[in-house]
C-alpha cells in the first residue's frame, strides 16, 4: 500500500477507537457494580471519569507530537488505550479505575491529534476527512453501546470490557508502521513539526478562546443530555422503554450530519450560518421539551439533529482556524482540555440541580440559557481567520479594486 492508503487506514482505525471504549462501558456499569460491590459514589466517579480524563490529558498531546512526531505519539496513545482496556477487565476495583484512566488518557491524545493529522495530510479535504472520522466515531460508539450487554451475557463483563483492546492494538500497529522509517520510503515517519516562528501561547489569542468556549459548551450540552435525557423524558410521562428509544433516536439522527456538516463548513468562507442553524435548533428543541413535552418525539429528533451537527462543526473549526498541523494540535489541545473538563462537570451539575429543585424544569431552563453564550462563542469562532500564538489573529485581507479616479476602494 502507498503511504496515503496507510494514512487513510490509520485514520479510520483511529476514529473507530475514540468512542467505543467509553460508550461500551456505560451499559455494563450495573454488572460491574454488582460484581465488584461498588458504592454509589464509586459508580458516579466511574461514570464521570472518562470525560474528565479527556480534558485532563488533552494538554499532553501537542507536547508529545513536538517531541516524538505525530505518528509516534498516536502509536503510543493507542498502546496506552489497549493496555487500559485490558487492565480494567481485571476483577479488582483498583484495576477498574486505573484501566479507565489509562484508556481515557489514550483517547484524549488521539482526540487532540486527529485534527492535526487531517490538517497535515488532508489539508485540501478537511471537510471530507473530518466528516468521515466524525461519522465513524458516532457509528462505532453506537455499536459499542448496543453490543455491550449481549457480549457480557455471552462471555462475561470482563471480556466485554477487554474486547476494545483489539481494535486499539490494530490501530497502534498501523501508526507504528507510519512512524517507523522504511527502506522503500513507504512507511516513513513524518518528523516532528517545525518549531513555531511566532513565539507565544495560544492562551493569549482571543480566537483560540472562542473556539475553545464553543467546543466546551457544545460538549457540556451533549454529555448532560446523554446522562439525563432518559430521566427527563420519564419525568414527562414516557415509559422507561420509550425514554431509552428516544435516547437512541437522538444519537442515530446525528450520525449522517456528522459527515455532512464538516463538508459544508469547509466549503464556506465563514461558518456563522451553520452556528445560527445549530443553536436555533438547540433552543427550539430544549424549549419544546420544557414547554410542550407531549411532542417529545419531535423535539428529540430536532435535538438529535442539533447535537449531531454541533460537535462535528466544533471539531472542523479546529482545523479551519489553524494554518498548520502543529498549530492545529496546539489549538485542539487547548480547546479539548477546556472543553472536556467543562463537559465533565455538566452531568454532575445538572444532577445536583435536579436534586435541589426536585424536578427537571430548572435544569432544562439552565441548558436553554447556556445556548446563548454557546451561540456567541460560535459566531466569533466562525469568522474567517487563523489563530496565532502570542495573542495575534490573522484575518483575511479585504479585497480592493481601483476606481476610475485611481483610488482604491474596499469590496
């Protein structure tokens, strides 16, 4: 195979590994709790830990890419993910939590370096390959969640957890080939990206903060709904079976949009129209759940379209707002560190609000209110331009044309 085909294969395998080990765990929490006699607090920590790990370890990825090269960093991250998936299957609480942290760390590094790989090797087709990876992540996550219980029934919960080490090992092998120099040059290792020519930190760049805020608020809304939508719908009068189907419907509706939205975003000079459409759909669907729950199926469909578009759009902006693979990795690391730490607090905060207010009306009202800053951050992040370390931004120069009198006017 040519280097490009190896890269596409590696990209596909990477995307498949970035959700399955997380979504394939949630349906098994009851089995694990019973087998290991976990307390309610331990179960809550176990449910929140993967998302927090995505934020806690995201900052490492750009540093690893600069030190070892992007391919080598991905190879190492996937081996860590495989080790974590295997370790957490050991029937011992400490191993369960340690394995979850290792798996989360591996996924965090892969998440951050994914936009850098797309930017570096598929820069002219960012929309296509971002859409491909977002779609594969959604499909693999849904399949992992659906297969978890049947696997546990057939082989036991340990095997159902450990099975996700297999695709991680396959992906690590491919990225290992890409990281190692070959005699024929087909599997050559891309060297670490060149040092920045404009020193400074992205923390001083306003555009980087807007991109980070948009990703963070999008992720918070998504993970809060994943955690609590079934309970919200049951409180509105739907049966547990119907509430579960609604959750599945929300995730399924978003799958094709994960491919379409990045393609559309990459073709646009600015992405403000997409931000307006996504946030308007979020506002309408959340307000519908609050004010007209009898139309719950319709609101869940619209909510699935909104959440299924928002995260791919935010991930596409990581590539579009960077002018090189190292800047893309830095921006992705900053945005995902902030975003996933914020997202990890969302389900917990919503649960506390529910307990304090004894209902879901106030939590839903808070989610509606959060769409406003999300829209503001998205509109500012969607303006054409590139982030620059040290606090500067590159904005496209306005075109000029000569008038008959010889003066230049802006178009």
